[in-house]
C-alpha cells in the first residue's frame, strides 16, 4: 500500500528526482553555452568516467573533453549542429585525466530563445568501450577461425592434387596402351572419367588459388587502366569469338594487392563476356567514381542478368545459376572476388535486371589497413 502523502511528496520533489536521474544516468551529460562553447553543467557520470571533479569540468571548453584525435571531427560536428543539422550517434573519443581514450556516441539537442537562436545545447555521450572491445574480440575470433578454415582448405586441396594426378595419368596410359583392346562403350566411359577428373582438377586449383589470395603480398601502386589493357590483350580470342566490345573510362591508380586486383577484373570481365544473351554481342563498360574515402568501380554488361532473389547467392562458393552445358564454370570466380575485396576492406555487390544486363560494383578504400 502507498502512503497517502507519497504522491504529493513525489510531485513536490520532481526536480530533485529529475536531478538524481540526471546525475546517476549511465550516460554522460553536459550542457554547453553556444556562444562561448564552455560547459555550463554536467552529470556525475561524466566526472567519474573522465576522472575530473565536476567543478573543474564546469567552465572548461567542451573541445577539451575530446581526445586530440577527435577534435577535428568534433569541430565539424559542432559546425553541423550550429547549421541546424540533427546530431545523432556521432562516433568520437573523449579523453580522461590520465590521457586514456573513451569511445563514445554523441547525441545533441538544442535549446532556443524566442527568436529561435540556440542558447545552449545538451549533449549526451554514450560510452561504447565495452561494445567496441567485444566487437574487436569477435573480429579477432572470426579472423582466427577463418585462418584455420583457409589452412584446412589449402591442405585438403593441396593433398587432393596428388591422387588426382595419379588418376589422370593412368587414364592417359589406359587410353594409350589399351586403345585397341577397348570397345566403344569402354572408351566412352574412360572419356567420362577423364572429363570428371579434368573438372575436379579445375575445382581443386580454384580452391587452392582461393586460399592463396592475399598471402605474402605487399601493397603497391596499381594502374587499373593497364590491368584492363592487359586483360583485353589476353582475352582477344574470346572477345573476337563473341564479337564483344569492351570500353573503359579513365581509371585511377590505386594502392592495392596487384595480382588480386588483376584477378578481380579478370573474373568480372570474363563473366560479362560469358553470360551474354543469345545472339547479342556483349557490350561491357568499366568506370570508376572517386569518392572522398574510396573508389567505386562499376562493370556493366548487357547480358542475361540475374534474378533479384539470387543477387547475394552468387558470391557463395560453387553457386551457379545457369545450365552447365550452356555456360561453363565451377562457381568459384565470384567467391574469389569477394575474398579479394575482403582483404582490401572493400565491398562487392551486383545490381541487375533479367534479360537487360548486370552491373557489378565494388569499392576499394583509398587507404588500406595492413
Ligand atoms: P562461374 O562463372 O564459374 O559459374 P562465378 O562465381 O564467376 O562462377 O559466378 C557465379 C554465378 O553468378 C554464375 O554461374 C552465373 O550464374 C552468375 N553470374 C556471374 N556473373 C554474371 C553476369 N555478368 N551476368 C549474369 N550472371 C552472372
């Protein structure tokens, strides 16, 4: 049962209650004077986290609360705020008295006078140290597991090569030495075994190549124009046979893993030629938009296109959408492309219309973390 005077007392004390909540909130709160940029008020949580007494925080410039690495971004967020933009979940770093970084998400609300001028702002900083720590542990874990898996793929595919070589050489010997003694049916069976062994060899080589991508390589300056030029030269037969036309805009020089980037363009151009529409010569166009922090490449074709519900599936290992007899392949090329983008911290995706064509997009950051 509630004491009769409790509600009256609660209502009378609501400022006090509000202040208690404010002071003990799990988030850090500050109110800042818009003109001077100095802190007018803050809660206990902030004082505890940065290990500075409240009295020393109050009156100091808000910018001093940020770690030097974050101050430039804090300034630009402040400019966005004064320009009237909504500030939500901006990732910044505060600094403690001892110089330690506290990663935070910043949200800001404005308080205005009758003329709609901002008088002060209320900022809320959410400490995301634990989330970031967890994220980095999960990332390390996934990377370690991926490494284990890759080693397994490497060993398995490497060791499978030997018995396969034996099978292939004995098929050859059988055909060579017993050709006269084998009837037509036996020869047909042998041909099937030979084709199967050949396919298996391609798959195993594909797996081996996959586990080798990004191993023991250095970042270097790569001229994408010269890569495209080389690929066109290498593929001149396929281009001629299919009456294909490949056009490219001026592409950037990037800092990347050269062999992997070449393989990436090669796979995408090869597919753009291969998945052409019946009786329609392939038209392939390559372009790149240079953005602030990344390059956005696009390789478009006028081929058979890809159904909307399969746009993500095609980057999985061994995933193929078409009839094997019509379009040759093993479903490895795009898995390679995905891994190449992973090692560059980039992204790959496709937009497409069935019977109209596809555009493969990939982004590469201008600066790649090693
Ligand atoms: P493969 O080419 O050996 O079949 P990929 O991994 O390169 O393997 O491609 C996977 C599948 O994605 C292909 O089998 C095809 O169904 C689809 N695909 C890839 N590129 C294109 C394209 N440019 N146009 C239409 N479909 C494509």
